C-alpha cells in the first residue's frame, strides 16, 4: 500500500464514522499511518504547506508527511506524469477528491486525488519542464543566445544526467522548430564539449552528464575511471576521456599514470574476458592517439600481443560482440601479431565474426591486396556449403564488385541450404537477414540465375519451389523474377506443377506431440497474455513514444505468424513410428552405413521431417543430407556433407537396415 492509499484510507475511515466513533478510532488510525510512514523513505520535496492542509495537520486529522504530499498537489504547483508529461495544477476539490491539471498533452485533465498522489511527481517551478509550460518564449530566446545554458538547465532538472534522445523529445517541435533541431543540436553539442560543463558521449543513446562545479573536468574524468567497478566501466570512462582529451591539457601527468595502470588490468582480464581486454586496450590507444603529449611505453601490452597469444576461434567468438570501431582496431593489429601470415590467419575468422566483422575484414583486405585470398577462402567454403549467413550476405551485396568471381550457382545452393536447415531446427532463427535480402533485393535472384547453365537454373528454381521457408505468394513473386531472365523455367510453375498440392510431412509421434503442445501453449497462454500486454501498454498513452506498446505489437505479429506456421505444418503432418520401412533403398526410417575411400565407416539415420539430431547422427529426410541419400541402394555412391566437418564427401552405401526406436 502506498502513502497515497494510506491517506485516502485515512479519509474514508473519517467519513464512515460519526464524530463519536471517529474520536474513538482516530488514535488507532493515526498510529497505523504513522507506523507505515516510518518504514518508507518518502520522496517529499521542500514545499510550503498549503494553509488548508496545515489546519488539518495541526488538528491531528492527517499526518504531517501526508499533508506535505497533499500540498505538492495544491493549485499553482507543477507535477509530472509518465504519459501526459509535465503539467500545472489549476484546481483541487477535497470534497470530490479530485484535482485538475493542465498537462502539456492534455489540458484540463481531471484526476482522482489518490491516483494523482500515486502516479504524479512534484517538480519545482524552476524545473525545465515546469518553465516550458509558462515561459516557452523565454526558453526559445535562450536556445538562440546561449544553447549551453539551456542544456545545463535541462541537466539540472534531471539529476545531472540525460540522453541526447531525451533532450530531443523535450525541445524538438516546441522550444526548437523540428526542421532546425539537427543543425541546432550539432552546434550545441560542440559548444557543450568546449565549455567543459558536461561530459558528452559519442552515442546519442548514452547519457550526457553534468560536471560537478567543485572539481576540474580532468579530475572528474579520472574519478570516473578510478571508481569503475569492472572492465566495462573502465572502458566507458576511457571513452569519455578520449572524447574530452582537451581537459587534460594542464594535467597530463595524471593521465600518464592512468595509462600505465591499464596494463595490469588488461593482462588479468585477457585470461577470462578476452573481448573486454581487447576493448580496454583499444580504448587506451584511442586516448593516446588523441593527445600529442602521450606515447605508449615500449613494454606495454598491445592488441597484437593479445591476438598472438590467443586461439583464433576464441578471438572470433569474442569479436562478434564488439562494436565496429573496436573490431577494426583488432583486425588492423593482425599484421603485427602474425607478420607475413596475417592474411591467411584473418580469412579463417571471416565468416565467424558477424555482420560488422565481415565488412571490416573485407575492407582491410581490399586495402592490403588480400582480396584474392579472401575470395579463395569464400569459394572453398561455398563449395562445401560451409559459409555462414553474414558472409553470404556480403557475397550477395558485393556481387558486382569484390565477390564477383565467386558469385554463382554455389551461392544459390548455399542460401537455400541455410534457410532450410534453419527452418527445420528448433533454435532461434539465424537467417532472417539473409531471407529478407533474398526477398527485398529485386535484382539478386535475376543476377544469380543469369550466370547458371540451364540445368543449374532449373534445379535452383525447383528447390526454391520446394523450400518450406517461403509462403506460396512469396514463392510466386520470387519465381517471377527467375522466369523473367530464364523463361525456360516457366514450366515448373505451369500446368500440373502449378496446381500440385502440398506434400504431407512424415514425422515421428514425439515430434508431432511437441508441435501440438507448442501450438496449444501459444493459443491458451502466450497469445492471451500478449493481448493483455498490448492493452496495458496502450494505457500508458502516446503510442508514438511508447516502447512497451511497440514491443507488444511486434510480439503480436510474431505469435500470429508462428501460429499460422504451426497450424499449416500440423495439418500436413502424418505421424509414424517408422516400422516396416523398405530397406531395399534408403527410405524414411532406415539406418545407413557408409564408407569412404579409406574404408572408414559412418552411420546416418534418416527419420521424419522434424527429427534431426546431429549429436545422434539423425537427419530429416528433407535435409540436404537426407535428400542426397533417399532412394539410393547398397553399392551406390552419395555426395554427403559431413555433419561435424561440414565438408562434402563421396561415400559408398555399405548397408541399409530398419530403424528401431
């Protein structure tokens, strides 16, 4: 129960009893309220108590803290509401338990007194948000003549800290015309940095921090670094120092000591937090490069030292989460770390470092005559169907430039292979961006099939039509692009092929049960909960700036799409226990033993559409491996991708037997 609820409950009890009963109950009720207040830290600000409220307090009818909170809601005072913004209280009605507020977004808003005490926050008359209500013209003049003073006013009204995005929301369109805001803010940011009155970060989503007027800017920045509790905090503090390096013009000795102290932290972090250690060293180097008076000690740890002393796989895993500028610094250090072998080393992590890393590595290799090594690596990975989605996206986007030599049939096969495998897996989607590129880049499919021979184009188009990832309308749209440049593929979507019904999916009873349970949970729990979330989020108001509402609506779309997909899949599913499988050829429900040229054996079990399990060497008959094996007999050769190495191998079928669960 809140203080406001205590106050209203107190008033209700007062109204419920006669004067005699009230006198008997008042002492107990006052003890109740006072006890509740004793256990809470109240956010009351110093507000002169309203005369009407003061009489009630002096008469002992309400506790003093409740009276102070009520006085904050007296006419003439200002308050803040999450949805309505700042407002000025224009009237109150004790008898009706209501107040009237002129909010920025809703003038003459009546509010229940208890609700107002719970949902509003008092703000001082000199708070920027209060001043904006009554003195907007003065603020507009200040924005023109002293924009730094305006931002300082905003910071002081927000406990000394606010993001650039929040400042834009406060002043754009009201204090500053919306069309002029960007130009005004760029100039203001520059002036704010030069004034040293606040720390201005490089990212607009990070807070601008008002400096303490009692210490120098350099002392404040060093204090932030020394008070950092972890590597992340140290990195942020170094970024702030790099952004405001001019503050150390007369205090360079302290900065030199800080630079020396970083070595120990980086060496210790490298053992268990390699990514953060690399970020720390990169941030230190940015500070050094920003000052003419600083230079790196010859014995100091460098990025190249961390790279040379670590496993490349571990480095790739860490780099995925680093921002672009940090990744760039790491890749540029490969030359120092590995000497002449740096190009062969860097290409091995190319398709393992995420979208940002792929772009940075390609740029660095392009600048250092290493593009042929990259295209050789990409071509080999494409042939083995081992290229990841981020690297494939790069190949597609650079098809007229750097990746032109490897852009061909293998790219198309790799795209569909990744999309199908991702669709059949139970984990989170990894190929959404790749699928979006295929559908939104109108020229991609045309460019892709134009370079294929007739059989390659037909096979690609046929596989696209069979791909379960795309809805029927999407398939028609994609096929139209292919047919436009390869008219001979039109036969695949005409006549009987166009009217062909969807094939049933053979699945195990267990996997069918899981799908049905997922659908039931979706319908009974997740969708109703999401509808409630949307309703609650809508009540917060201002849908344009309502993050909760946008998130809930995004989830609503996802759940609807997932429900439709599950209902379609379940309608096509045919459960089976795999008994009685024909073992003359590879079929669903067979165990296949294959041998390579050295006589080494490998066992693969072909099961239902949703039964892939790489750890058990079980594959779906719809997977790439399953399709390669289906229908083959003992003695036949099959080109199969190894489940572990992802390499294409030619294997001979040694035996086929029935699967037993």
